[in-house]
């Protein structure tokens, strides 16, 4: 089992910044992928960004150039720095930890961007 604890969500005005953190604990495999997904009201959950243990990262096109994902492998923590936030970035952000066949999710943290 892997437990994920997220923090850093909140309310921010458009153009502002937020930083999300997610700490993993439990049965951590050394090699894994951690990432962030988001779900807006009435929409499907979508990938925002993920990053492997080796540092390879992927971003949704909608956040490229504005969001940066990073991780601390010693502390098993992943971060999402979100800059130039837009109202369309509003949603519940979920931390994800995976290595096949295991897939774990955090409880979610609300991010609200006002216009």
C-alpha cells in the first residue's frame, strides 16, 4: 500500500501562482512515476503532468510553459509549481503514484482560479 498526502491547493486570482505538494509513504518502489491529474466539474479526470524517478516529465499541452513538475526522490515527494493560472485551471487536483500493476491516488486538493 502507498499513501499519498497532498497539500497546497486554494483560491487564487487569474495570473497568480500556487504550489502543490504530495508526499508518498508506505511500500514505495524505488522506480515509479508520480504525477498530477485534475478534474473540473462535469469533466473527466485528465493528466496535468507526471515525472519518473529518473526525471523524465510529461505535460498536458494546456499547461506547458506555465506549470513545472519536480520531485524529491529521497523524500518521495512530488511538487507542481503552477504559474500564470487561468480560470480553466480550476478543479480538484489529484496526486498519483504508479508502477505497474500498482496505481494509487491521493484524496484530491481543490484549486480555484478566479477571473
